[in-house]
C-alpha cells in the first residue's frame, strides 16, 4: 500500500514539475515576443520618448536570468517526482 501511495505522489510531483516547465516556456515566449515588439516599434517612435537600449538589455538579461532559475527549479521538481516514482516501482518489485 505504501508503494502505491508513493507512486501516486511521485506522479503528482512529476506532473507539477512539467506544468511549471510549461509555464516557464510560456513566460519566455511572451517575454521575448514583447522585447522583439519593442525593438520593432522603436523604428517609428520619436527619439525623445525612447528608453536607452542599455535599459532594455539590462531588463531582458534580468528576466532571462529569472527564467533560467525558474526552469532549473521546475526541472528539479520533475526529476524528484520521477525519482520517487522509480523508487516506489523498485520497492514494489521486492
């Protein structure tokens, strides 16, 4: 009985990790689409209303860093779910 409960928890944790990864990919798609739109739109914007390019680069790099950390954490969560699922399956074989 304990191994089936562990298997269910492993599957739940794995699914949560995968959902977090999908969320990170969605956020990165939106972020890079928005940054590209700003760069394209800057061609027709008056010069006085433009932010410096260093500000755009800095904020994009900060967001990219956060996305990398979130993606890494989500993959760790998914990996822990798989490890729990595998351990419960090996315990059930014994």
